[in-house]
C-alpha cells in the first residue's frame, strides 16, 4: 500500500495525495470520545477526525523532540488551553499507560513551566 501511495506513486499522480508511514503513539484513554470530525460530508468514502488539543499535546509527551515541544507551545498559544485540564487529563487518562511515568511527570512539568513562562511575558 505504501508503495502505491508514496509520493510520486500512482495515488499521488492521480489524486495529488500520498501516504506516509508514521509510528504509533499512546493516546490518552477514551481519546476516541473526544475526536472531532473535520470537513464532514466532504468526501464520499473518507472521514477525517482530529484529536482534541489536550489529547494531541499528550500524544507527543513520550517522544518529546523539539518539534513536539514547539507544537505544544503553539497549541497553548493558539487554543489557548487550560493547563489544569492538561494535568488532569494526563493524570487520569495517560499516566497509567506509560512505561516510565516519573520521567513523563518531569517532562509535563517542564512543558507547563515553559508555557506558563511564555504566557507571563
């Protein structure tokens, strides 16, 4: 499927879209209940769903590369989301799933501190 859908492949040539392999990440528990359909009724055989901002941020927690940190800062600025809700969602829906929750506790604390500092400027 990836071969057919790769950039420059038949799918791309015909529809100008391509498929890209992505890794699987842990999502907060019950994230499916909070998905939002984007572009409803636009496509006949395709539904596009978006994570809510908190679930999107938390899905980036374990990897925590610079792009993830930048994305979360951008979300916090543009949504802007409530840091208490982010903490609660982490504690209730994600922490118990993590391999190293103490490490992710620290990561989340650093993210929240960075967002709070940016908001205070």
